[in-house]
């Protein structure tokens, strides 16, 4: 008996979900084991996905195909957010020397949209398109602090998974942290997502809604929260301002370049300099 369309779609989703959780190529046996589907069914579906260029095959290993990237890159939210934030993320990386992330909240995870950094970037568990539990990251806590209360309540009591020995697993501790973030405007984490890594993050607030968050990450002994909190908040505020300007209006206005990133003690603002009229 042939599979019904809905059954086939379900199996394709399960198989693609296996690749979503893996950073490297996978063989047939690994995909079958992780998906819980029979090897014969997995093999048949994999071949169809390869033919459609959604997966690529090298020897006996499979990985996400170029067409999957092409389709994903067309998502309007990613395009708009990336176009606006990318130059500012690069500026923040240049000013601090640390790895910079842009992420959004999806259910109980943060999904990374952009990652800018040097050699230390490879030591981090983050990757563009990857996910991490929100409560284990400064990005996620910044986003949760500005999420609807009913969503936060459900998250707090859904079971907080642990990534490291110091990850937050207590709902009360997380709730206290979120209250502090709402008051200060920034979030931190130290060794909660990856050992010996610290981050400072701020939400990108558009009309009081956190549409994304930006973080600066580096080795614990090099992260200076008192300085970085001002810089990351300033960049997040500038991303929010630019998101609220229509693309047509941005093209018609004089180009504006940020001349510097505030250091500690300076007010968070969106100071810019006109480069022409």
C-alpha cells in the first residue's frame, strides 16, 4: 500500500528535523535511528529529497542542499531583519572585538539569524539557523523578558532543560532574572549555554515588542558587562529605529553612518552623522 500524501509529508518533516539538530553530514543509519523511521522508507525519501536538491549526497552521507538555503533565504522576515542589522552587527563586532549575534524567539528556543565574529566564533555552539534553549542564553532571556505574560508563564513551568552545570533550571530564578532584565534593559549569561563563555544581550524593541535580540559573546574573563551593556543596547535601539523606517524612505534619505559606539557611562541613543544631502 502506498503512503498517503499526509503520511509522506510527516515523514519528510521528521527527516528534515534530524538535519536541523545536526551541524554535520549524516548517513542513512544515523538518519533512520534519529528519526525512528525504517531504513527502507528513509532511503526512498532521501533519494527523492536529493533529486529535488533539498538534500545533497556525498558518498554515503547526506546534508542539507543548496536549494534549502535558497528557499530559506527568501523568508521576508529574515531578509528585512538581516539587511537592517548586518552593518550594525559588524560595527559592534569591530568596536568590541567579540562575537555578535542576532536572534529571534521561536517557541522555547532562540533561532540565530546572524553571527559575526573572529576566531572565537568557532568555539561557540551557535550557528546561523541553529537553536538553543531560550533560558540558557542572554538573547533568549532578553526576548522572554518582553514576551507576553501568558507565554512566559507557560515557559516557566514547561521544564527548564540544563545545558551546563550553571544553567537556570528553577522557574523562580528565571522569573527573577526576567524582572531584572525589564528594569535594566539588558540580559547576561555566564557559562549557562557553553562553559567559559559569557554574553550580554539587549532586545530590539519595535512598538514595545521584542522582534529580535542582539548579543555580544566572548570568553568569561574578557566580557566587561559594565561597558558592553551600553554598546549592545545602543546598537539594538538603532536596529529598532531602522526597522521602523520603510525601505523606500531609507533609500530616499541621505545615507547615515554611525560614527561611534558609546562606551560605559554614556547615554543610550542613536547618534548619527549625515554624509550628504
